């Protein structure tokens, strides 16, 4: 079947997903859950129509999503929730950032987070080497 001219239709509510910032598919793409090749093939959803994921977006500009069922973050492991909130909130900020920026879609995904503790350890190692008297 040909792709609908009106854009992608949310498989949950049946409304069009007009903006990338509303797109659950693009959100999962930037956080690395969906490969770019799947973007045009996978079913689309609004971010808010996937509340189990949307509940992890914690930001002043995002109206919080609350899940009452057993997938609600209040029932999940605290450490897991922290990781998910960090990742998915960054993903959401990223799609806000790339929307209209003109950068290629292949550049949308988040870069792996720099491991600061490793960097600091390397720096200390470097300093102790350079401080060593000959
Ligand atoms: Zn929807």
C-alpha cells in the first residue's frame, strides 16, 4: 500500500504524527533502539501514545506522563528508572534540538556519553607521569 500523503499515522490514536518532536519512532531512533533503515518501515506513534516510554521524559517543557499499571516507573527498580530517565530525556531534548536544524537524519542519534571518570583517571595518570622527576 502506498504511503499516505498526509504523513505518518499514529497506530494508537489514528491521528497524524506531524512533528518529529511528537514522534515516538524518532525518539527511539535517537536513543539507538531503532536503526535508520527502520524509520520508514516501522509503525509510527505519538510520544504520548507510548506512555510506558514517555513517563521517562522528565523536563520542565514536557508535561509528565503517568502510568498507573505495573509498568509505571513508581513500581520499577530505582536504578533502572534513573538510567531510563537520563537516556530518554536526553533523547527527547535531542529531537527538539535537531528539528529544523537541517542536520542529516543520520546525525540525529545521541553520541555515546563520555565516561568522565575514565577521562579523569587518564588525566591523573598523565599528570603523575609528567610530574615524575627524571
Ligand atoms: Zn497517537
